[in-house]
C-alpha cells in the first residue's frame, strides 16, 4: 500500500509543477550567474589592457628620466633654457619670427605720426 501511495504522490500534478518551477528557477539563476561571469571577464580584460598601457607609459617616462639625467642633456638644458655659458664663450640668442613681426609693426607705427595712423584707421 505504501508503494502505491508513493507512486500516486510522484504522479501528483502539484508535485510535478513544484518540481518544474524549482528546475526553472535553477536554470534562470545559472543563466544570470553566467552573464555576471562574462561581464566580470570583460571588465578584467579591459583593466588588464589599461594596466599594460600604463606600464608602457611608465616605461617611456623612466627612459626619459634616464636620458635627462645624462650629462649631455643636462648641459643642453643649461645652455638652451637657462642661457648659461662656459667661461670665455659668447651666447647669441636668435629671436623668434613672431617677435620680429611685432617689432616690425612697432617700427612702422613709429615711422608714421599719429595723424597718419588716425587717417589709416578711419579711411580704411
């Protein structure tokens, strides 16, 4: 008699529907966890790429630092930027083109008197 009750119990529609619902819940939860895992994998790959880029930048900056510490580059900086010189040397500095153009305009304005400048301004 117990066997017949167990068979009837397993074939009961309520038990089958509950079991089906549980199976569907497990399937959906597995699907969601696989989506989260793939998103995590993508974010890890992006972070690894950014770490590689930063490592390359750090490496190039270290190379620049090593090169700037050499005696030749220090002398270049002292001569070009700080305008320092060795004993007995004469330093000539060539002005930029923009400065030359501004000086030429100033000279033209000085050649003309104020009346000529007003005439240029008003008539042209």
